[in-house]
C-alpha cells in the first residue's frame, strides 16, 4: 500500500483542527464539481485533534482530480487554504 499524502500546511484558521497546522489524523477531500475542499473542516469554539500537526489525506472524493486514483490522493503532500478550506493542489483532468 502506498503512503498516504500528508497535509503539508493548513491556513484555514476557522477550523477546529487547525493548531499551527492540521491536527486531524486524516482528512477527507470533498467539495463540488470543479473545486476541492476539506470535508473534515469544522468550525467550533474548541480545538481538537491529535495535538500535533501530522495529518494525512485519508480519502479523496474528487474523481476528476489528476491526483486521484481509486479515491486515494497520489500526491506526496497537499496544502489547504482559504476560509473555504480549499485543497490548493487540486487540478482537474
């Protein structure tokens, strides 16, 4: 099995999993056609996750992305940014 893509950085400050980077163990990349965003994004008045910024992409639902193979991200790493928690590596085929 190939290694999971890492979340290299996340600048979405409204997410409860962002504490100097993504602290969720793994995220799901979802979104709408033509866009990709973090489906794990949650805005609460609390911080959560594993305590360290060491997250991975567990699944990718953007079938049209060039980095998607069997619902898995084949990139080495992604970055997440913007207030909509966009996957900044997303590229449609």
